[in-house]
C-alpha cells in the first residue's frame, strides 16, 4: 500500500507539497496540484490508517463497549478480552456508554466505520441490540444473554443472575433476616432485574423494601442508603442486597458516615466480587462473577469458528464476608 512518500517521489515534489494538496489545496499551484492528484490516483494512495484498514478489510481491532468504565467489573472483563486479543495479535479498544442509549448508538456507528473485527458489548437497552443485529459487524453480548423479546442469534456470555439473587436471599434468611431491602437500578438493565427476581423469590416482596437507583455507582449507593436509613426504626431493614459492589460500597460509606454499624445494625451484600469488595473497610459479602473468564469467553466466541455453543452461562458464587456475618437471634414468640 503506497504511502505519502511514494506519491511525492512519483510526482517529483516534497512530502510537504503532497500534504498541502491533501489538506490545504489552496496553497498549491493548480498545475502542481493536478500532477500530485494524478500520482495519488496512479498509486492508489489512501490517506490514513483508518482508510487503509477500510481498503484492506477489517482492522485487527476488537471493540468493547461497556456500561461504566469506572466500574472495576468491566476492567477485569476487558483484561480477559485482551488475553485472547494478544494471542490473535489484535488490539482492544474500549468505550463506555455510561448507560446512555444515544451515546451507545453513536459509538456503534463509529465502530462500524472503523471496520473492527467485532464488538463485545454490555448493551444499555434492546434497541441497541437491534442496531447491532442489523449491522455487519460481528458482536457478542457480555454479562447478559438476550431477553425473550430480543431477536439475537449471535453469541452471548452471561452469569445466571437469578441464581445469584437467590443465593443472596438464602444467605440472609439463614442469618435470621426477615426485613430486607434491594438497592439498584435501573430495572431496564436485565442483570439488575434478574438479581432482584432471584432475591425476591427467596425473601418475598412483602418483606423487602426496593429502592431503585438511576445507575450502579457508589454515589447511587450512598443515596439509596440514605433512603433506607431514614426509614422509621420499625420499618428499617436489617439487611440490604445491592445490585453490584459499587452500590454496596456506597451503602457502606453512608453507614460509616452515620455511625451505623455493619453488620450489627445493617448487613450488606453486593454483586461482582470486585477486588475492592474484599478490601473494603468492612470486607464486603458479594456474589462472584468470573469476570476475566467472561471477557475471555466472549472474545473466543467472537473470533471463533462459530461452531461452538453461542451462549455461555457461568454460575455465580456467593462469597460471605464480615459485612453480613452477624446471625440475628430468632424473633421471640408472643
Ligand atoms: O452489567 C451491568 C452490571 O452488572 C455492571 O454494573 C456490573 O457490575 C455487573 O454486575
């Protein structure tokens, strides 16, 4: 593939003159400009790497579109993707939708122009799936399978989040909690909905306060905790299940700010088991997602021959720690 120096040599001008013809043609005499353009045509010169990749077909790049780049869950997933990309001499580029559907659509449009090898995505919503399904770019869902109403036949790697939610419910019931809360959102994120579903199947909706959040961040956790802690004493839950560890860390922060003892006054369980869970001020009970495995498997599905199973579902593991260690005395009769 010819470069700018080849064009300069063919036209008998400097590289700077070729650059001016491409970027500031008004600075170049018409006769010289036409001479350079003829050389560009003869040599089939393309202007930059992206255009070269377009001519040469897909670039050796795997794109990962995550919900929240500040969430260590996704950092670990990307590490798994990179372990496969390195084997294929491919580059990994990461973008974060921030949970914004319009932003995600713009990112998908740019990626289609870049002719990436494929996209690994934790989508904001079903419409984004439809865009991916209609685009020619190979794609695999990460951290969730396609929902019943979503037409998706490509690959997906997920964790059984309903099972994860059930495990938390059983864990808290076994410790004597009869008044619980679920903190997380939005419920448009299937992972959140399924965790809540599994949890409520065990503890029952009647004995659970649900505080929906606008996102899955530490700040949202602090806000949701304030709602829970402001409840009258006889309505306040003794345990909260948070849709992910960042929300749980926000709850823990709020408790420590208010002098609420964890787990004595309030037990907390998160989800993901990111590294910060174990190292929190009160080590956080969580549900471990095999994050690097999710990333690795998604990349393998994307680059694979296509005869493997298109859906890989991993089992979550409850990891009990100090934040939910207390066992409540059974309520006395009468
Ligand atoms: O993918 C949605 C959420 O599920 C992320 O925030 C991550 O924490 C996972 O648990």
